[in-house]
């Protein structure tokens, strides 16, 4: 108890000290200074300080809301040249991209919020109808081992490749009853979900990610370039490979080891005191007579509706080809359309069959919304922090670094691009924004017919996913925590060692890829090297409290 209180006081002290420091800096900085909308810190290294503040505070305090808020306040003060009034207005009402209102009312973000709410409602419906319980009982008879539960989750994550948000919440909803039965910690489930979200989407030609990449490469066949880059996307491929190896070896290291050990020995899926979803199952009592089909059918309907939504927004029904429709779709609007359509169809699946009463169905609407409030809050804070970082010109600063590094030897260019992409994506929490900034710089400086360009493009995509995978302010990381119903900072701290190891092996292989420039040679080398790294860690790792 003393240690717990001591940690709480330490966290409070860190946050309070940071607030006092910001106020002190503001008081001195605002005195006698004219308000300017062009920050004196624009496109300087100071532009990266706000996300760094948020990330460091989150890792120290294990509290994400206050950390993100302090990061936003820092960025707004920097942008307004330390004028309190202007900083407050920028934070709340700025309509360009930085303020809360701009991010909440943005159509893309609004589509994701609608998707989250509807998905929360669908999960509540499936739980209350008894579909989740029936599926858990059915799967429990067929998935009889812990390793089988883990591999089944990995397989489902790979199969749901259309969109990372959709992947996170669907895989979590479907597999959580199964993994809970076999005492898989929520942190491990969150890692599997996160590792089969962006890493799968970035190597799937038919996905919202492929569409985003294709859209930012001008003057080239973006989809063709995306497909050529897949075998060199070492981070994504090695992340999937690492999950399989760790599962087959039944091996974990770092904080994940403690979570898994506690789950198996003490039947505690959460391990730490932070367990925001612990009572979720109790709050959603089964009142219906649902069967397995009452979970499977709504999920299938949701997938079909979302895919139709994607090709609809891409112009498929107006004569555009299927592939081009995917490449030109609006993912967030598509997910909103698809999820709402799926909710309406689920009504007609449940009510006529009397799986749920009308009133029970309606009760799930606010219940599902309440379940998604933490995720929506974190996402809104993360979007705002990213917007403020953009107002400060962090992308311009990083792009300038890349442009000044193009004179280095070609052998190091993929590695440099990979490292810069990791850094930018980690700092801003957005992989889409990262490759959207870097690809237009990388592609024109290289020979379009050379294999080196393909390697460098792939390094950009891989670095964007790697940084996003590590970042506590990444929307995908937040969604994975939500899908697994795991405390967000527990997910970040347990996933980070795995992501770092894969990123290091990937960085080494980008040097080799620049030398060899043949994926049929480079990819096997990378896979073998990853196995060697895990076996080495397994040999030397000595867990605490073992």
C-alpha cells in the first residue's frame, strides 16, 4: 500500500511540477511580447518538444490523459509565442488543424468516432444477446490449448486486413472471450491485436493503407510501387514473424513476461492496479438467448458493409474499377457508413427472431457509447496534439533533415529514411502523416527504375509503422488497447521491447538491402536474423521475480 501511495504521489508531483513549469515559462515569455500567428519555434527542433513532453510524462506517470493535455498546452504556448490568451484560443477554437474543435468536427475524425461508437454498441449487443458467451463456449471446446488461442487470434488478425481500426476492435471483440478462457493477459492480447493491425494493412494491397500510400505518390503507379515494396517491408513482416516465433516457443520477455506469468499463475489478466475494463463483463449481463451465429453474423455483416462502403466512396458504383475504388476510397467515411448499415441490419437479425427485446436492444446504445468514451477521449487528445505539432512545423523540420541527407552514400539512404520515419511517426503518433510527408521527398530523388527506390520507399513505410507501433499517442495503439480492453500504458510498456527489437533488426537489414537489392535474398536473411535475435534474448534473458 505504501509503495502504491508513493507511486501515486510521484505521478502527481511530476504532473504538478510540469504545470508549474509551463506557467512560469508562460509568465516570463508573454511579458511585453506581441501576439504572432507565426511561431518563432516554427520548423525548429522545438516543434518536436510537445509530443516528447506528452510521451515522457505518459511513460513516467502511466497516466495518458494529463500527459497528452500537458503536451497540447506546451505546443499551444510554443505556437502562440507564450501568450496565454492566444494559446487557450488556439487549443480550443483553432479551425486549421490544431484545436479541439477542429479535430472533433473534422469529417475524417468524425467518421472514426461514429465507427467507434457503433462498434461499441455492436459489441454490447452481441454480449447482451448471448452471442459472445455462446461463441466463447463453442470456441472453448475446439480451441483447447493456450497456444491455439494465441495462434487463432494471430490468424484472425491477419485475415481482417481491410483497415487497422476495424482490425483492432473486431479481433478484440471476437477473440477476447477465447483468450480470457485460456488466461492470456490483456497486455498480450493487445500486443497481438496491434501487431496484426498496421503491420498487416501496410502489406495488404487491398486495404485503406494501400489506398493512402497510392494517393501520395504522384507521377507513378502508386499501387504498383506499393506492391513492389511489400517484400522489403521488414518491420511489418518481421513483426508477424516474431509473433509466431514467440507463440511457438512460449517465450516472453520484459514487462510482458510478468503480465503473462501473473495471468497464468494467479488468473489475473490485468496484473497492475490500472484495470479500467475489469468489470465490463459484469456490467453487460446476458439477457438474450443468442447462439454462435448471433456473434458471427453481425461481424460478417459489418465486414461486408465496410467493404461496400469503401468501394462506394471510391466510386465503384459510378464505373471505377474495384482496385481503383479501393485506392481512392475515404476510409473513415466508409467505416462510418458500413458500421451504421451493419447496426441497422443487426436490428433486423435480432428483433424478429426475439434474440433481444426492443427495449434491451435500445439499452445497448448508451451502453456501447459509454464503453468507447475513454478511447474517444484519448483519440481526440492525440489528434489535437498531432495538429498542434503540425502547426509548429515539425513535418517541415524533419523533411529538411531528410533533404540535407540525400548526398550521403546510397548504401545508407534506406537506413536514414527508416530512422527518420520512426522518429517522426513516434513523435506525432501518425504513420499516415509520416509517409505522406516523406514519400513525396524520397520518390523524386531516386531513379524510378532502380531497386534502390523500392527499398527506400519500403523503408519509409516500415519506419512509419514502427514509430506508430511504439508511440503511446498513436491512434492505432490506442485502438488496440481498447479492442483488448487493456490499460493503455500497460499495452505500451509491454509492447515496446518487442517493437524495439524488431526495429533494430529491420534497420540492419535495410543496410543489407541497399547492398544486395534482391528481396529473394534479403527477406530470408531478415527472417533468419530475427530468429537468431529471439533465440539470443531467450538465452541471456533473466526475468525479474522469476
